[in-house]
């Protein structure tokens, strides 16, 4: 499941932050909820527009960004 199918960046929506497609819920929002101790089930209950695959896409997006940040700069 490529996260690009579920995450989008749209200028003018939430200041251009990565959001779950079709919503104004940012990747950072979901990550902060999880870091604060919310379970996937709690997040899905609070945000009926979200599906389990959205949560997985958020995690995949964050992992890919972290991997890119850890790479040495191009020469």
C-alpha cells in the first residue's frame, strides 16, 4: 500500500502540510494523537472519515520521511 494513495499536499489546505486525502486531518495530527497514547481504534472512533489504511499510510509516510532525513546529503 503506497502512502501516496492516501496522503496529499495541497497548497492552501492546512498551510500545505501533508494531509489524509479528502480531509483536513494532517499526518502530524494523527502522529501526535498516537504519541499522546490514543489507540488506532480511538482515533478511528473520533474521526469517522478515517479508515485503518489511513493510519498505516500516516505511519508509512513518517517512516519514509525519517529514512530520507537519515540519508547522507547528495554530493
